[in-house]
C-alpha cells in the first residue's frame, strides 16, 4: 500500500473537543500529523464546514475542516 499523506502521522489517544458556531462536541483524537488528525465521536453527527479542534491538556487549538468520514471516525485537515 502506498502512503499518500504529506506528513507522518502519530498515534495518540487524547480527549479533545470540536467547537463550532452553534456549540461543540467531545471527541477522542486517535492520530495526528502536522496537517491534520483523525478523531472518533461517540455518536455520528453532521458537522459544519468550519471547526476548531482543541486538546486542553496540550494547549492545542487548530482550525480545521472535515476531509473524510467512516461512520464515527472523521479525518480533519488543519486550516493554515
């Protein structure tokens, strides 16, 4: 299998939060790279185009957008 990612991803298991204009939802961050992250949600929800991913314990905050979805796992790309 050929790896298509531009940056190496790192497995993590961290609690995070997606926030958006109308509210927010808790998530579990499963892997991260310089350009994005994969997260798991407790329930499948429709997300808006503009999101912010935050990981409180790491003081990490990035604007992002959804780029793929597989049930409750979602791939996010960080917006520059």
